[in-house]
């Protein structure tokens, strides 16, 4: 009997055009954090592949790792996962996020590691902690945006804050 083995690189073709815009979003937030908090220069780790527009073979245990890890004086302040859409407008639409990313974020939060989602849309930037997304994990929708079926958790935009909320939170963490 032959068992089905999913192709771990299924996203390579349909999603390749999204890598550069995502890398650009990572760089914009990275630069904003450094500009707003110069003390964090050399204290923000960029996740494996987060700043690249190339296919990087990421080990399976690092697939959903966050885009940025923010440190201060060798202490982790938070993880930040950057996502969003160049087409969807939030509000009025719900925020869609892959359940695996929420699950990882909630696990990190349980370990005492604050985990933020930074969602970039044409009309808005929404931020929220993984603990705020957790209750919506099973509120899912299945779509095929690029010819591949995908499941997303739907989070109401009212569960999010403006990006200023994240920046204020970081400022409060720096003594």
C-alpha cells in the first residue's frame, strides 16, 4: 500500500511572488523598531528566511517560527510574526491567519514568551497577541487562493489594536 506523502515544497510555485513583498514588510518593521528604539540596535533577530525573496529549505521544526525576535540586554522581549494581505481591507474584513501560526504563538505565550502578530493591510496595520487569537483557532474557513486548499482561522478585526499599541508595549518592557 502506498501512503500519501505531501510535497513539502508545494508553496514554491504559487507563493514565490509573495516572498519579496513579505521580506519588504519585515524590513520596514525592523527599521521602524530600530528608529523608534535605538537601544534595540543589534538586538533584533530576523527569522530564517524572513528577509529573503529566495526559497530557503527551512527545517520542519522551524517552519512557523516568527519573523522577528526582539531582545533587550539578552532577555527576550517578544516574538513578532508579520503577515497580512495586499488585497484584503481590514476592517471591514476579518483577519485570516494559519492555525499553525496561532498554535505556535499560544505555545510560546504559555512558556512566558510574548508573541505578537503584526498584520499589514493596504488600509491598516493590526496587531494582537497570540493569546487573543487563540479563542478563534477553530473558527476556520477553507479557501484556495493560489490553487491549493488552505485552512485559515478567522479573527474579528475588533480583536486587534493599532501598531502604536505594540510599540507602546515594547517601550514599557525596556527599563
